[in-house]
């Protein structure tokens, strides 16, 4: 599985182009802005786009969706609990002085335990609310695309609408239990690993202790 990171928009959100090299099929995770750049990267890869997967529906993660779908009308997958955020994305962006196109509606509702395929690769959906009610992560045995749940040295913001720190802590406990070796591809900032964050993330140390106690 090849992963290309495209950091887009004024909030420097990470959009991921995920390609199964065996079949040259691809998905986009969180096309947040600059759809032209995203489409150029897809074109340069030579891969065929199969779908768009959304970790959540904050405006900085869906702002490029309309532009992408005009060129490639593929299915969009999102958890239904993020529908209120999705419907207010344009107004939310304007509060930051940012203009985005109205994101088209999702085609498929994600749920805990769903299996999504890109070519011959399969990832599992984990519902990880706290930063957003319908926030999900996509993971396999080597990597997790965690959106705004876990960052290098930090965690998702819970002081925003629908945010809840206790809920996020419960989600993080489940996320870090996936295994120290997994690479974390976050919604903002550099990639990291679960092991690195369990050992050094100041927001995660209590969660890491809980995981050790459960083992």
C-alpha cells in the first residue's frame, strides 16, 4: 500500500492518496481543500480512484470534496453522526474567513467494524468519537488513518462543538491498543507511530497506563 500525503488549505490538513500498487486502484481520505492539487497528484499516480473516505466532516476535511467529485464521481463514505457537521461545513469555514464549495452528500454510511477495500487491500473502520461525533479511523495491520483523533505530540481538540474529552480518551484507549508498531497518519502534522505516542505524548500517558493495566 502506497500512501501519498497532500497537505492542503490554510489549516494545513492532510489529505491522503492511498494506492494499492498490485491493482493500481486508489482512494482519497479527507480531501480538505485545493482539489486541483489533489487531482494532479491522482493523475500523476496513474491510479484509478475508487472512492472517498471521510474520517469526519469538519470543513477542513471536506472542502475539496466537490471539486474532486466533479472530475471523478465516486462514492463518498462517512459516518452518519457527522451529518450535522457536513451540512454546516460552508458556514463553519466562513467563520474562519475561508470559502469552500458545498460538499456533496455521502453515498454510504460507515459503522464500527465495516471493512473497506482499495484494490486488494482491506482496512477496518473504528468509530472514535470525541473530536467529532461521527469520527472514524481506518486501519489495517500496518497503519491507521486517524483523522483528528491522535497527532504527533497531541490529540484532537475537544473544546469545539460536539467535542468531549472523556469520549475522546475512551476512543484513544481503543486506538492505542491496536499496537505500537502501527504508523499513524494524522489529519494534521507529521506521521508518527502508536508506540512513539504511547511513550511520549503528554496527552496520552494516562491512556497508555490504562492499556498496560488491561493487558
